[in-house]
């Protein structure tokens, strides 16, 4: 595997699972939604992600200058 591809894959693997899950969901569905439906879905997903345990872990890790540990919740 190309080194840059491997580095990119590792970066993705370290990301927040919920954000990745919902990002994939939006990409799969957005072409079938109206603009208003897309905005509503995005708002719902942002609320879900921003109130998740993973979001709290990310904020705490940022202020502690540590790497976050995501649990997918």
C-alpha cells in the first residue's frame, strides 16, 4: 500500500466513529433529499454528534492536550 494512502487510512481509523457513520449516511442519502430535508438531517446529526460521549471525550482531550479515546457513543 502506498505510504500516503496508509497514512490517510490510519487518520480515518482514529476518527470519531459516530461522525464517520453519519458522514457516510449523509453521502448515501443526500442525492435523494430536497435541500430542506438535507438541512434537517444535518441539524439532527449535528445535535446527536455534539451531545455524544465521543464529543465530550474530544473536547476534554483537546484541553488536556491528549489524543481522544472514542467509544462510538
